[in-house]
C-alpha cells in the first residue's frame, strides 16, 4: 500500500501548552521523541505530520483533508480537551470514514488508528467505534492518592524514563506496522518462499504493578518478530471475556502470566474473579488439552495486601493444577525473559535411533548431594543402568530446559531427598508433576523418592508412612533398598 505520509498526529492545542515558559509543550516533546525513535527503528527519517496552527473557528481546511487522505497511520492524543474539540473529532472521523470506504481501516488485524492517552478519558460515543476496541498507549500514571499525572519529564526523572519507555514501545510497534503496510503490494507468488511467520504469544493482562514489566516484555517480543496478544481491549462482561481469551489462546504457542501484588480488574459476572485468575485458569486448561507452553512470573517473596490476591498467590505456589504446563519463575525480570525465550525455542527433534539399550535413571538431587550420591550411582551402574544427574551451573533458562529434557528422556526418576529441605523437595516434586502431560520418548516406569541422610522430622514421617513410592535409605542404601526400582525396570539380580 502506498501512502504520501507515514504518521498524522491529531491533538488538541490546549494540551501542548508548556507547564512553564522555559519548557516545550507535551505534544511537541512527544512528536520530537517519536520522530527520533521511529527514524532509528525504520533506518530512515520518519515522515510525521502535525498541524501546529491555531484554528479557532476556521473551516476544516483542505490541507488537513489532503494530509489525512495520504496518511498510513493516524495517532490521536486523547485528553478531556480532545473530546470537547469539534476540530479533533472531525479529524479522526474523517480519517476513519475514508479508510473504511477503502476497506483499509484494519489491515492484518492492525487498526491504522493509534490511541495515545495523555490522560484517562471516557470517550463514550464521541469517537469512532474502532477506538473503543484498541488497547492504546497510556502516557500517564496514577499516584498514591489516585490522581493521574502525564508522563512528563517536568515531573522528574522517573516520569521521564517511563515516558521514554512508552515512546520506545510505540515506535517499535509503528515501525513494524509501517513496514508491513509498505510491503503489502509486493506480496506475490514469491511469498510462499518467505520465512514462516513467528508464532503468537499470549501476554496476559496483569495488575497495575506489573504493567511496566509487561510493556518491557511486549516490546522485546515484538522486536523479535512475535505477535503479542491481546492486541485490542477485551470485553468487560465475564462470559464474553472468557470466550475472547480462549479464542486468543488457540492462536498462541505460549502464554505468559505476570503475578504481582494487585488483584487486577474484575469482569462483570457471577464468578467475580480477576482477569489475572481467569486467564491463568484458561491457559492451564489449554495446556492440558493442547500442550500450550506457559511461563508464570511469581517473584520470590511477593505478597499482597488484598486478601483475594494473596489467596491466589498462595494457591499458585501449592496447587499443581494452577501451575499445569508452566515454568514457575521466582527470579527477576531478566530471568523471566530468559525463560520466555527458552520456551519459544522449537522443541528438539526426537532422536533418530529407536529407544533401546540400557534403562536410564534420572537422579534428582540437591547440588550439595553430588558427592553423597556417588555410591548410589556406582550401585545403579553395576546393574547395567545409565544414570543422569541434573545440571546446576549455567544460564538459568538453559539449566531449566536441560533438566526438563533429562527428566523427560529417562525410564525412571529418583528424587534423592538428602541435603535438600522440605521446601526443596516440594518444589522438585511439583516440577516433576508438571511434566506429566509432556510428550515423552520413553514411557516413565517409575518415579520414586529416596530418603537419605541426614535425618529430619519430615523424612521420619515419610519413613513411618512407608508409602510404595518412597524408598527408605536413611539407614544406608543397598540392593534391597532399591528393589522396587529394579523391579519396575525389569532389572534382575546381579550375576
């Protein structure tokens, strides 16, 4: 598609009045920042037009109409004044009407209208319907007294950094959209030879305290060529919300959930649960039915003053059903991003050779037990078994993926409960349970917990219960201790 101009910025002139005489107006700052960032992302000067005349009661000029007719993307800076301006409303309605007449208002599921919110507004019926469906870019924050403030460098360094992050996200999105619009006429029969588009990622709606992290992840994924969903505002009605999220998850290979201190918005419906809870539930269901990969970021020590959110945080750490199919990350944002990129890598192809030879035992242990398990390894190898140990050192995401593959590529898993404490045992068992729905090259014949020194109250309770999947090695590990493992693997007595 050919356009004479890339970007048209629509705004109310009142919103460009500087806070003091020695400062630039907010819209001027937004324009110049976007100009620089978008040019850098496109690799060529960006063509952005903004009318800086004061119109008063002038007629809707031919110049404005000409600019609108040849514009690829319309950026509206929404404020209370914008909604009261007949001029601004004429601009956006004229653009949308022209684009709709040409059946090009929405191209490849992307609207050619961008909603920038300098301040929170309720547009109602004042603007074209397409604006109501857009997520928009919030260039404001709410303070502790619930008062909105523009992201303006005049307010200090923190708002300045937030302003630049938002502008950077917008510039990346615009660059991708403009590039796609520009190449559409060139799509021919050669398109079949183009690389396959990267899959979509569902980046779940989150509470306010995780929005900055969500924007950071969304920008990084978009820069890597992934489609990030949801890409428009989801319904407020609970039933409609659930249906919309389920439809989006069907398009995705990965869902990412960022859990913070806030409960999040609650759709109107019978359940009265937040979008954070509802999305996680739907994604877990999709993981069970279709193998959807998931990453949940629950930073260590996170707590909420809201009882409903704290209950969800507690349940998320203990309920395997809520974690199903997910890599639960407790580290920082960079660790989470590493886990996301690891999950987006295509799965390793299965080995070409048929599964044969010696049975394989994966021994899960704490790093402090590596020397203590040497006699056990020798005993297992003496029976002709292959033995693998977890990876402990390296990039966090790579270590997780390596240990996941080791746990899937074995005939039996033995959890060596030695130096690790109760919390360690719980998390290891939880991780192993999450793998139950994953495809395996080898059927898992046994998953056992081996009690080993030093003794503890928890181990003594397990010893007293004498459950069939618990091997008692507190008094020492011998052939008799491992008899259930050997039986499950069909390993006879040593010759």
